[in-house]
């Protein structure tokens, strides 16, 4: 099962909105096939694991035990049900890390396997696999994207000085951030951050996949400015008032999205993203945007880079209850703090 978890992570950033899933076929204590769910809409982990078995070992499939991180799918979606594939190959024992909470599965595959005489063991490395599958499970439970907040701050808790761009993250931290960006579907910033920092919001220092770029600009006040977000090189959505969105033609990589602002703006935005199949989101600022997500308790993780210098004044960074800190480590002169919303 640990091997199944390990290979499941190879899909990071590639198969969303589906969950990361790994599968391993074992016969007489030897792995004869393994696979993971590579891309959304393509073969699932169980299909790839069975297809990975060499011709000389195909006769061993029925004698094997299938280890899979998540309950096999029960329904027809982009691909046929994996539970039927398991039964077709007459696999007699299946070890499942975690039951799938998706309503169209939700224990039905486990029941079908047991009814067919398959020995099923459930709950192996369950805590690790729930963490592996956290994006997907949050989508199902909360009907919104999985939300990761990110910011960098000085040692004394400031983002920057007002109107200035200050570099806090070092090259190693930037590479880590760009790796994270490549693992999520979308990345969001507010108008002030876009204007002052002029970020590219890509994964150029690490990843080969870039997230969808989202810019909040209620009245389209940044139009005409020479900003990277308007370079038409990467898919970018400008979030504005509905009446403003109707005034502009969408380009190849630039789209104007109308969302109702006001007290319910953040929930409105999340609902729009979820309905448009955006199931994971990194929020990178600025202070006002991050504070809104925190005050509404609309976040799942926070990833904070802390520099070694003090600014003594400026724009204060948000604070998170210390008991939510799950890990911290150093990258040169940056400390990386990881929080999980319980």
C-alpha cells in the first residue's frame, strides 16, 4: 500500500479534478503490475496496473492481490467502472486504503466485490490516504475548490512596506512555490498585488504545468497597464463585475468573468470556480484578499515563507492560530510554515 501511495503522487497536478490514486498487483510477495491515474479522462490506476503486467505474468492476475489507495469506481464516467474490471480478471483479494465518499461510489464497489466472493480489506494506511485524497474529498464534502493560502512575510510579521515590492523568498523557496503552483489548477491575486508586484503567476522555476491565473479587478482598473497577467501567454481570467465583463471580448488566453461583488463575493467566486470544474486554488494575495478568506474560514491549508529580516513597519501579514501549524522547515534563510485548517 505504501508503494501505491508513492506512485499515486506521480499524478500531482495532472489529473485534477479527479483524486490521486495508485494501484499495485502482488502475487506471491512480488509486484507484477502497478499504475496510477495519470490524466483526467484517461485510464484509472487499476486499469493501468493490470495493463502493466507483462505478457508472461498475465496468468498470475487472478491469483494476485490488488492494493489500491481508493475504493474502485462504481459508475460510468469518463471511463468504465473499475470494479467490473477487477471482477472480469477474477482477482480474489483486494486491499483498499480508503472508502470513496463520492455519492456515486460510497461503498457500492466494496459491497459488489464482497457479494461476488472477493475478499476485501479496508482501511490500510487510511489516514495517509485521506491526506493524499484531501483535494477530492474536500470538493465532495464542501462543494468548493480546495483552497491553499500562501504568503511571504518578514521575521516581524509584515508583507511589505506600502506601495513597495520587497523580495522575501529566496531562490530555493521560489522553486518550492513554483512546484506547488504546478500541482494546483488555479492561482488568485488581487488588483493591488498585480499592480505593485507584477507577478507572472507561473511555474517557470520548477514545473512544466502552469495554473490558470485569476485576477480580481472589480472595475477593470488595470486594463491597459503593462502587466505580465495581460501578456496573453497563459490562460488568465479577470474577475470583475458582470456588467464590466460584458464590455470586453475574450481573447485566446484572456477571459473576463462576471461575478457579483459585495459581502458574498468570495463565496460567489468559489461557486463559479467549482461550477467550472476548478477544484483547487492557491491564493497568493494581497493582504485584503487573504484576510477575507481567513475571516470567512474558507481555507484548507496555509503555506507561509518567513524571512530573516525585520521591516519594523508596513502591511501586516495575517496570523493563524499556532496549534494549526503541522510542519516547519528551513530553506536557507527562509523558514517555511505549513498550516492545516482542522
